[in-house]
């Protein structure tokens, strides 16, 4: 089963205006995006080949920007947040297209709503990760070919976005009663699906 993670990064900057030595303090929390990417793809000594990652960057000065990472094109994964942030900074300078030295990373202009509608129209099954949802262990993934897991950032999803997902009947799936970091949730989802061997 293909695992597709969508992070709505509501404050992440949309221009190369942050400082690599202080990513968390200067980038509108692009550090969360970087950690999510590392946790989505990296397992002990190798890259997960069944994962795609999207982050919608919605911070200033020119939102939205859609950052995409595809495991199929990933020859190597940067192991530190700074290395990932450097790639994102390059992409924000380019504005649109693939990263010249790592084609697994791409940037475009697309809103959260458009991305969700696109993924739905492509026939993917979508779920919204929320602590008050249906227990992930009770959800039936076996028959699904590809699943999109939607996550909020440090602020969570805003009410309008939640309403939008509800209007599409996208179910809420829970990893437990505690609110975890988005990057931690990605590890937990990967681990649950690994156990199911899907
Ligand atoms: C750091 S949490 C958001 C915290 C934010 N203060 C809030 O109350 O929504 C980031 C995201 O991880 C996901 N998440 C966190 N804990 C979860 C859980 N126990 N089950 C499912 N998803 C979870 C949600 O998508 C959430 O928006």
C-alpha cells in the first residue's frame, strides 16, 4: 500500500528568507516539515520506497506553495533537518519545478483544498489524523491500495479546513488519546502499517 502524507504547514514561509542556523525561529516552523520528511522516508539504514510526502506551505510572503517528495525518485535522503531545509530553500528560490540535484524534491503552487480534491479525484483513500477519530487499529486498510494521511502542524488544522474535510466525508483516524507531534504521528502510522504488512 502506498502511504501518502499531507502536512498543512500553516505558517511555513514561502520564500528563501530563513536562516539555516535557526530554522525553527526564522522559517515559520519549516523545521516541522523537515522532521516530517525525515520520519516519512528514513528507516534504519534505508529509504521507504512506498511513501510520498506533500507539505502545503501557507506562510508569508507568497502562499500557497506545494512541496512534494517522492520516494520513487529518492536516491538519497538528507539525514539532518538543516540539509532538508537547504533543499527547501533552494526550491523556494527556484519557485517551481524539481530540485536540480535531488529530483525527488519538487515545488509548485497549489492550495491545500486543491491538493485534497486532486488526490480524491485520483482515486486515493483519504483519512484525517485526529486524536478523537476512530482507532487506527480498528480501521480496515487491507483492501486499500493507497492511503493519504492528512496532518496538521503545531497549530493543528484550522476549523475551516476541518469543515472542508468533513464535507468530503473524510474519516478521522486516531493514534491514541494523546496529541503527538506531526513528525511523531508519521512514525506511528508507518509502524502501524508495517505491523499489518500493507
Ligand atoms: C502537534 S499536533 C497539533 C496540536 C494542536 N495544538 C491541536 O490541538 O490540534 C499535529 C497534528 O498531528 C496529528 N495528531 C496529533 N496527535 C494525534 C493523535 N493522537 N491521533 C491522530 N492524529 C494526531 C493531527 O493531525 C494534528 O493536527
